[in-house]
C-alpha cells in the first residue's frame, strides 16, 4: 500500500465487478458519512415507524414515507404519499411516481439528507472521504477480550481531539457493568447513563445534565451499580448517541466485550469502529472471529478498522505477522507500560504529561487518522522513530 493511501481516514476499496453495491450515504446528522446498503430483491422502506429499513426519528417523516426498489438493474425512488414530501436534487417529487436514481443524486426526507452511491459507477470512498471532514461522527472502540487498554486509549484520544484538533468531544462509557472511565478521569460520583435513561425522554437538551466535565471534553459514565446495566436497552443507546451527535463533533464510545443488541446498535450508528486487540495469539484468534461477524453485517472497509495496542512487547507477535494473520490493514500503538499506567492509575493525560513519548505520538497520529488529516511521517526526531515503530 502506498504512503499516499495512508494520509486519509478512508482508504480505497477495490470491489469485484460482481459485488458492486448501491448505498445511501448520510449527508446530515445523525447519519453523516454513514453508508446504508440498498438490498436487491426486496423493497427498502423509509419512515418513522418501527420496522422500516431506514427509521427516521421525526414527526415530519411519515410512518411509511418512501421506498427504494431495484428494478431491472435500475434503482427507483417512490414517495408513498408522505405528508411533507420527498425531494430529489432539491426538487419535490410527485407522490407515487417512480424516479430512477443516478450516482450522487441527493435525496431528502424532512431534514435528513442522503446521497445515492452506485459503486458500479464510482467508489464509495470517494463519497465518504469529503464527508469525513465535517459534522458529528461516532467512533466506537470494541474488543472481545479485556486488558486491551481501550479506556486509556479513549480518554487520551478525547483529550487530543479536543485540545489539538479543537473539536467538541464526548466520551460514552457503554461498558455498562464494569466501566471505568469515571475512575480513569478521577471523577466524582454523580449522574450516569442510568440516570439519563430514567428521564421521560432523552434529548440533546437534557443529556447535558448527566455529562461530566473533563479537562477539555465531556463524558457520560457507566451506571454506579452493575445491576442497573440490565435496565438499559438499545433504544436508550440509540437516543443517547443521536442526542450527543447534535452537541459534539466527535462521540467516542467505550464498548463492553459482549456482542449483544446494545453493542450492535452502537456499531450500526457508528461512522467508524475500531476493533482493538493485543499482539497475542488469544487476542488475535478472538479478533479474527469478530472480523467474521463484522463481515456478516457487510460493513464497508471504510467503517471497520483494526487497532493493535502494545506492539513491540517482548515475546508478542510483530505488526507484519498480525497483518498477515488477520489479512487486514492495521493501525498500531507501541508497548509503553509506564505511559499507560499514568492514566489508568493516576488519572493523568499523556498529551500533557508526556507529550514527546512514542505512545503519545501514536495517539496523535490516531487522532489525525480519525479527523482525516495526513499522518506525520517526517524524517528525523520522534516522528522518524514513530514511522519506524508504527510501520507508517
């Protein structure tokens, strides 16, 4: 892979001709940059009612607002006599008439805007790439095994995103039973995600009452009592993440190890998912199983990435061996136990405490990848060392 391809969040995906797909790509919150595959052989329904292929949370959207069908190789949009209409490229369409969609057509239902992407005409990454530069994004971090350092990575990354990239950042601790974001932040016990779900409705306006203040970012802690985790459902998670998207540029999500309705809901709503693993055989075997599961969801390569922590630890697998085993590109962070413990045990953030360490530099480059900036690879000094260590 060329150096040029590593300078953006999204990398080009080469799709065999027989696997060309059609997508709606969100062009407004809460779906900004989110690719939604259009199926062949069945009708894709849009509306506010439960059970629609695309459920849009607005009273201005009808229960069954519109449908999209693939007919004889053509993709057809039909407004189903919705109350407030559907627009195509800025013009309201006639109800019940069939409109054949073309690559990059813009469709709007109320305030929800989508771009039609036909990958037989153009690569999906070309559409996603510019969308990654603006608007709110949800970035989830998941590992099937504990001890991968996700919580430490997230709070340090949130600090870097807020301070260096000047972004409004929120962290959500969805490790509902054993989450430790509050501990890592040396925070005081107070409102949590459980308290938020007791509200009559979760909205962008009332979610701020449960957010805790970090040095440059806000965070929503896991419940204080582990038994409260059982009272939080996927509808709560959807409302929380949508509400945070209205308030922040980036929402970083710390997920639990289980794969259940809550985790899958977070995956579906995420613009980007990092599967985090250590360079150890047990972790890599588990990661490979998760990759197989992810593939069943048919997520595009732009949405699903691998992050390998503690690369370089003696006796573990090398970065090249990890890539060969998992058959996917990886982003890596170096083994730095003295750095990591500053956050986990002392609640200190590395960008302030150890700005010149290799681990901090790795987090800075992860930040640059997520916001769509070029990864720094200059020769000389720490960045030369970083380039060598991280295989950039």
